[in-house]
């Protein structure tokens, strides 16, 4: 099949499919969804033709699109307007016309490409272009726009909600990523299927067992990681800092490593660390996905204090390396993804978080059991092979029924 993937994609994972183009010549694209690269890799491996269309911030009001092609893969980068409300040169803010300019540019490329099916991720501008194209299309709903507005009460998020509701009314086939998201999705699209996000299982179980045994001997010097795309009330990172500070009073050699937007030096997380006077905290900010995966190899715990997640890809990535994940017992899809009630806590309570971390660091057998069961959980439920099998079967059904 010829499959068009409309979703955030960036050069860190598209460049390997474009060997004739220097990495430096490729636009950055959008790095918010590394799992899209996993899906593209698997589809190409299976012999499909893939056209990936993404957006990337326009630089100096240059709104020309760029296209790169090698064999069965094409990457099309469409510029989006940097400002949501203010003028962008001669163009109005992007939310004022609900990403109309960006949707029209993507739509133009779809009509030229003429794929067998369009798979759009998120229910916003990518889905808008897919639905308007008239080609058989699948929209994967990754978040609840109503909940997002609840956590971020601003006009931009209201505009996103309006856009999502209008697009989903016209959507014939959808999927969503967790049982937590199903009621929201089914209320809007009758034909909705549950298909989780994927992870690459890069290490065999025997390798993970060896890795876990090494870490067991280092638990009182543990490297604890938090990965958040944003440092805000929804991500609730400050409770993680408070829990880490409490734990460090007993175990002064443990360290905390913060990744993601807002976790860079002098970012929002840095401000909270300074205010709370927390020691042994390292700031990385947004990093390449490959760097993050290398970091997980020697990480002991992933602490995920988010109050609400529609899925949580970082959870399955950590589990795929045999890292126990501590998450919220009522944080949307987190309990379903983690699949171990013994690792779930009230993430509004920093003392409870600290007790759970300590429980793992001082009980090596418990640590080993949870680390191994987490790996098995990720490999059996979220492997890229299983997820793409589900998508491929759904593509065929959609095309047949269109």
C-alpha cells in the first residue's frame, strides 16, 4: 500500500531513510512524537510506500514546503506560522483560522501524492487535512481536547478544542490509544478501535536480566529520571521534586535527571529546584530521542508524576529497558499502561511518592521482580510488530469500506 502519515516527524528518525541528503540540509521537522518514526520504520520494512507529511516552524516567514525522497519513502515538511495570535508577516495567527493555511498546504501535497490511505495522528491540523482530502483515512485520537483545555485554560486551547470537535464530526474511522480514551473517542466517532502506541523492544530478556542485576547493586546510588514534555500543573513535576528531596535526606547519593521542554538549565523546573533547595538535580531539557534511549540504559527508576495521560509513551520506553515506573493511580491511562498496582501512588502526595521510591531502592528482590515484569508487559502488549499489525489490518478494512 501507499500510506501517507500526517503527524509530527523530525529528521532524527527520517534521515536514515534519506541517505542521499546530508543531515544538516534537512529541516528539523517536529520532534514531539518519536513513536511516529517507529511506525514509519516498520511500514517501510514491510514493503509499503510511505509519504510522511509534517509541520515545522517557518523561519523568517518562509512558507515554502520542502520535499525529500529516496526509494519508497518521501518526507514532506510544511511550515507552520510561529505565532498563534499575532501576525506572521502577512499571515494572521495560526489559531485564528484554525490552522487553515497549514491544512491547505498539506492537502495540496496529499492530492498530488494520491495515497491509498491517509493516517493522521491527533485530531487537529493533521486530521483536518486528511479528512478534507477525500482519500480513505484513519484519525488516531491521542488526547482529550476537553481535558487539555481544563488543564490549560487559554484561548489557544479553546481554539484547538473547536478545531478538534469540527474535524471529528467529519471523521468516519478513528483509533485511540487506551481504554481511558475510548469513551471520549466513541462519543465523537462511532467507528473507533483501540490500538496502543508502539515501542521498539531493542534488547532480549536475557540482556535485560543482566542489566537489572547490575542496577540492583547500585540502588542506594540510584539514577532517577523524570521525562516531561512541559513543566506545568498537569505534569505535576514539583511533587516529584518534593518527593526526591525527602528521599535524599535518607540517601544522599541518589540523583535526579530531568528531561523535556521546561527541564533545561534556567527553565521552569530549574526555578522550582532552586525554590525548594533540592540537591543533585541535573537538567537536560529537550534532547534527541536516541540520546534519551541511551540514558535509559543506566537509569534505575522512572518517576512519572503527571496527573493525566492519554497513554504515556515514556512509560513503555522505560519498561522496555527493565526500569520500574512509578506513576499515578488515577492519572488517566497510566494504570492501564503500567499494569502493576504496586507501582501506582497518589501523585498529589509527595510523601507517598517518596515512600514508594524508597520501597524499591531498599528491596532488591522487589525491584528485580517489578523491573522484569515491566519489561514483559512492554514486550507483550506494546511491541511495534503487534501495533503495526493492528494498524495494517485496520487500513485494509477502511479501504475496503470507503
